[in-house]
C-alpha cells in the first residue's frame, strides 16, 4: 500500500477530497454591513478552491457570539444568501467548503454586542488583551456569567446556525472549540469556575461541548461535522491545569458521535508547537476514530512526514494561503511561497485579499 501524501485523495464521510491540504479558518474581517458575506468574499474563497477542503473563517452563530469587527455571521437570511455566493463560487471551481461555527464568549466587547450588553462566559473571569471593534482596539471587560437556564438557548443558536449553513450550500460544518472561545472557556478550568452542572468535574465541563455537538450533528449527520480543539494553546488568555487529562476525556466523549474529523491545533496557536512540553498528540489520535487534521506551523516537509508516519490524515495550512491562493500547486511543485502583507490581514478591501497573483502570473511579472 503506497504511503499517504498530501496530494492523494481522501474519503471524508460521504465526500471525496481531491487532496489532503486543508485551508484553515482565517479571520479576515471583510464582511459587509449586517455581518453579511459578499461577492469579494466569494472571489477570495474560489481562488483557493484547489485545497482538498476549505474551512471558512470563524462565523458567529448569533449577535451575542460576535467578538471582532467585520466578521460574518450565519444566522440571518441575508447572511445565508451571502454565504450562498461563496459556496456556489467554491463549488464552481471544484472545491469543498465547511462553515466554522463560532461563539466567542468573553472575547468580545459591549461595542460589539446588542444594546451594549456585556459579553457572556461560563464565569465572570476577565481576559487580558483587547477586542477589535469598529472604533479600534479596546480592552476586554469582565464578562457576565451565564445562568444555567441560558445555556440551552445558546445550544439552540448553534443548531439554528447549522441549519443556516445547510441552506447556504456548505458541504459540512466545523464546531469551533478552540483558541479560548466559548466552548474552550467551558472546557478549561482556568475560565470555568462554575459550581453547577456545567462546572467542576470533567463530565460537567465537557457537557456544553457535547450538547452543541449533538445539536449540530442532528442537523448535518455526524459524518459532515468536524471539531476544532487547541488543548495547549494559551490563545485569548486561557489555560487548563491538566490538558492531557481533559482532552483525553473530551476525545473519548466525542468518539461516540462518529464525527468526520478532529482538527487539532498542536501547541500555541500561531506559535511554538511545544506550548506544553511532552503533550501526547498521538494519544488524541488513538482515541478518535475519525480523521485527524493536524495544524500549526506545518510546512511541506513536516506535513509529508506527518502523513507518512500516520500522525495525521489531513494537514491544515493557515497563513500560507493568504498570499498563495494556489498553495496546493506551489507545494506540489516545491515552488517558493509568497509572503503575506500583515498590514492587510484584517479589514479593508481587495488589496491584500484577492490581489495575490497565482504562480504562473507571478512568474510572468518577473
């Protein structure tokens, strides 16, 4: 049997992916008024449709779930129509795309909330850092702890967003359980100080994630649903006292669903891969029956080694996709990668978004 490599097809649930290169979710803050995707977003994603799978930028499941200016939602008819432009363009280009479902929890600001409300969280624990608002960066505030009775409504928001993603023509959805956002806040004991049925024990801290997963898979079927986790990442000022124990429990609890894949940020998001020295990533892989998607700092050599050695089934690339819309071709040919302009990562228009040339065009311009 030939060794797995990045450019081989992969069966993922009912889908056949053309290759094992995944475009990771990348917040670019270019949604229109009403947090609606539009034609420019459709162009951006279609340019990158040679990826085996695109995971959309993080997309809020409700107004309450919003944490950054100009990010898209997926809960209103206008947002569904906007996302349909995107999915149609990706499919016309031969690609596959999942929607990433997102609630930021405490990583927000009253300026981004309905009527200036406080952001919500498992517990009233303030994060260090700043929120990106339409008026610029502002310090995080102390969030309001959710009442137990409110949590059912947030689970319902995830279900509604999953239904909207189905209407918008996505091929599946990814639940964002990583990077210090709401699900991660429930999971980790640094942010979850509750004394009720959603706090304390591993079972209780995992409860919200499992309820969201049950709601989303009821809409899509488990084989079109993935989950993203970041066990050791300190992103958005979060930590757990025993991440190996916590995420062994998480993976075991999730395995009964039969999800399509587990998307794992290995290490600190966008930073060192050894955020917690000695963390056993393969223990997570062994405990999960679906596909394992590795993420964080992968280049061609590291990705090929991960597939060859059975460490991963898919490899997600983030920032390289910003300046290299044809990243798959460049990786296949061993061509040099263009460097992105960091000043255009968040907000703005086409510049630094859809105007990066593909390899052939870049070569002709030299």
